[in-house]
C-alpha cells in the first residue's frame, strides 16, 4: 500500500494498493497494477481478482483489478 504517487499522471490521494497480479492463463507473467473496489486491509496475497478498465482520458485506459 502506498499514499505516494508511483508514476507521473496519477491523481494524488490514496492509499493505493500496488500489486503484482499473476494470470491463470500465463503463470509466469505478473502484471503491476492497482487493486480497486476493496478496502486496503482486505487485500491478501493469493486472492482472486477480476479485470477492471478505468478510462483516464480519451487516449488512456488503465487496467486494474478488483476482488473476484
């Protein structure tokens, strides 16, 4: 969990849950992302997640994950 911006262009605020998500379809691939729609204290290693797409601008859409 972080309260600081991890990359330029993100809104200030937080806390943000910064995570590495491992896909069932490709176990050797881990995606850096945020876990959203979940209290920070409820996030656990190994929890099942589902993709969520957040439109930031007309040109940028971010892939994030929420609890499945």
